[in-house]
C-alpha cells in the first residue's frame, strides 16, 4: 500500500459483531445511537459483503480521494466508503447490497475517521482478508469468468479491482 493510502486510512478500525437472525437492525441502530456522529464517521454493513480489513481500507482510500477531488457521489465519508466497498456505481444499489436485513447474523462496524470509539466486549477485530469463498464472491458481483482468471492470486485482488473500477463507472 502506498504512503498516501496508509495516511488516508490510518484511523480505520473495524470489527465484526455477531447476533441472532432478526436482531441486526436493532443492534445497528443501537451502535449508531451511541456514537456521536459529529465526532466520528462510522460505517455499519453486512459482513457477508465485506471481505476483510483490506477491502475496507481500499474503499476508504478511494472514498477520501473522491471527496478531495470533488468526484464524490455522497456528502458523507461513510456513504462514499459504502459506495466503493460495494463495487457499485449507484448509491441506491450500493445501499441495497451492503445494508443489513432480517437475515443478517453478523455486522461489520468500521470507524473511518474521528474520535476513537470503544468496541463492545463481544466485538471481534476484523481480519485482513476473510470470507473469500466463491459463493460469497459471486453474490458480491464477481463473475465465474473473473474467478477463473486469478490462478494462484488471492480472490481479494478481484474485490480490490472492483473497488478501483468504481471511479471509472462513476464517470
């Protein structure tokens, strides 16, 4: 990772939070209600659409760069990061893809910027790369053809390429 990317993402912290099916929205609302929004930028997303810390780091870097360049689609760093993390061009599609629903059993909570938040006791630090099974990657929007081309490389590289492609798709 470049020095610019490391500097742009130095405040990023991320955790996973497990819950019973049907409770994700309530837990997400509770998390967001306890964080002072004026002091902290936080992203909460379904964990089956996040492929680890490096996925979030790349999305945050691209979101910050878009906001600095004036090419952002949202006024919020959290929403812009969600857009990039989803690999989608449209915010509505990104929100639908990444948002919790009644089937969600695990969330990712990511502190993007601001005053550090304290994780709850049951939060677990997000791994660098995780959940790279073919089924999840296909649901994310990668194609079987793309997966067949990676050879010995990590499937995470395809996810990161999809994030970078959002800049092209937004134009």
